[in-house]
C-alpha cells in the first residue's frame, strides 16, 4: 500500500539503528532524549517514537547534530514545522533532529533566515520591515526549510519566485551556497527531495512596501484559507493531501484534486479515525486517535475512486516519513 508513496528522507532508512551507536551519540549531543513520541511535533498529530531526539536552535548546532549522526553511523531525520508529513506509526529509528534554527537578518531588501524559522514568523518579519513579496504564503504552515524543500506556494506563486540563495549541508559534509537554479524547483517539489542536501539558511529578495497594506493582504488571504479549510484547533491535518493535476494544455490552470475528490463523494469518508474533512475534500484530518495506517488506507481508497471515475492517478503532496526500506 505504501510502495508508491513519496517519502521524506530518513537518511539511512532501512538500516538498523545500532543500540551502542545510539547510546554513544546520545552521550555526545547535549539535551538528547530517548524514546520520544513524535505526534506532538507534527500538524497531523500522528506518529510513533524516535529512538533519540534532540532540539537544535542554531545553524551550528544543526550542522553538528547531523555530523555527529554521520560519524556514529546512526540513521537520522530532520524535522522542523512538522507540516506536510505523515509519520509512521512505527516511529523513526535513530536520531530525529528538531530544527529550530531561526536566525534572521536584513540586508537592504533581502532577508536571510535559518531553515527552522516558522514560515509565519518570516512573513511577520517581512511585514515588520515593510518588505513585500511573501504575502501569497500567508497561512501556509511549516518552516522555511520545509517550504523550500516542497516549493510551497499558493495563488500562482511559490517560494522559488522570491528565493535568491540557500546554504546547504551536502551528503559529503560540505557547506555550500547555491542559487535557486540549482534547486530544481517544480510544482510542489525540488531537487532537495533527491539530492540529500539539507537547507541551513535561505535568503529572500523582497521589495519595499507599506506595512499596513502587507498586513491587510496577509489577513485577507488567511481569512480565505480559514473559510475553506478545517479548523487546525479541532483537527490534526497535514494540509492538502494530494497534488493538483497538471494542466490539460501548456500554460493552463491545474485541476484541483479537491474538485475530483468532491465528485466521487470523498467528504466525510473515513477509515478508522481518519476522515476526509467536510470543508475540503482534499484534506484528510485527524479528529483524535487516527493512526498513520488509517490515513494511508483512506488515501489509497480515495486514489482508487478517482482513478476508477476519471482515469487519472492522484499523487500525494504529503510525504510519508518512515524508517522502513
């Protein structure tokens, strides 16, 4: 059932986490904790436990945690905002690094920020500095690093449109600066999903604007999103579960996955405790007690119904996080 899912990168996935290596790594990382439940760190509120968990609040600490895991041969996963993810009920073997590196500085019309900064905080900083260009991202959950990883966007715009530079930690342990052309951006994806590079920080090119107008535009977008999306205070969710379909003709508009799902009667469908939201057919929600297995079963059912009715195959936008091969 999960073989065709796009998976988030657990480095060393499928390899056992040697207990002695995990213990040695735990002794080396300040503040590391054992056997930590991951559900509270995801917007879906779903997920098993991590063998080892550490929170980092600076770029230097993030780099050191990754390098320490590599030295000890321990599988690792970097988690920030926890949106757009479905974490396996079996949890994550090895180390989970909770990235809260949120450094921020301004240079002219550019903002450079740590990859663990919540996207909402980046937008607030831009408004405070009277810099416009990020309003389209208002209401999108998650972190800056996650937004770059998945090329987050809305209303015809995406992160790739404002990103001018990113600092990466490569799989061979180099720290490099690259421009957006090196990140292979496409609709809701980037080359980061294949390269194994980790975003450390990013620089965005914005434009001078009026703070009041910027905040008003953001508020309007958030109001629109809140009117058609399930209430995050009541339901766990990873956001839109499936990608919108490619345009029928070049330059055309994408067909919303939610439109097809609504036509097959998806709203209110359930598997276990996972339910399709009444507000939006492309949201699978957790009212409490849902498991990853429930979500995967419901998603597979929805994909089957859409394929049978329309002959198209939906692709998940939400990434499955698992240590299994």
